[in-house]
C-alpha cells in the first residue's frame, strides 16, 4: 500500500468481492458458454468472448484500484457500458440490464465513504 494511504474496510471487501465475482463470470463465459448459449440461442457469436474479456478487464481494474489508480473507475465505467449493451443484444430486458449498473454505483459510493480513509481523494 502507498505510504500514508488507508483504505476503508468496505472498499477492501467490495474489491475482493468484485475480483471473485468477475473471475467466476469470466470463467463461466469462457468454459461454460455453450450452457449459457442455450438460454440465449440468438446471441451473436462474439457476445460471450466480449463478456469474458470484460470480466478479465474488471479483475485487472480491481487489482489496480488496490494500487490507488484513479483511471480504474473509468475502466469500470467503460466495461459497465459495454456489458450493458451486450446484455441488451442478448435479449435481457432493460430492467435487468440496468441492474448491472448498480455495481458501478456501489463502487462509486464505497469510494466516497470514510473521512480520512475516503478512497476517492487518495487515488492517483
């Protein structure tokens, strides 16, 4: 951890959860895409590789956030937008697709909590 910077416990827990969840979803799309494809038979062939890549990018971003990088938030914003539109193309309804935006909103909120441990102001 960088000298003098302190991370709020909620941020640490959220980042660990993001790493685990994104690793699980990337593996699911990578190794179990045929089973997932059965639920979305009209899905374009590129959709599952793109979702796999988005999961991997999110893992990289979560690890970089542990290293206090501000660009990471914008990386999460980009992957969230791409995933939102891919989900719509898969036929997921707008309400469910919009729920995917909640992870980004929660990340923003967690970056804002804490007084001296507020992560947003500590990011480089």
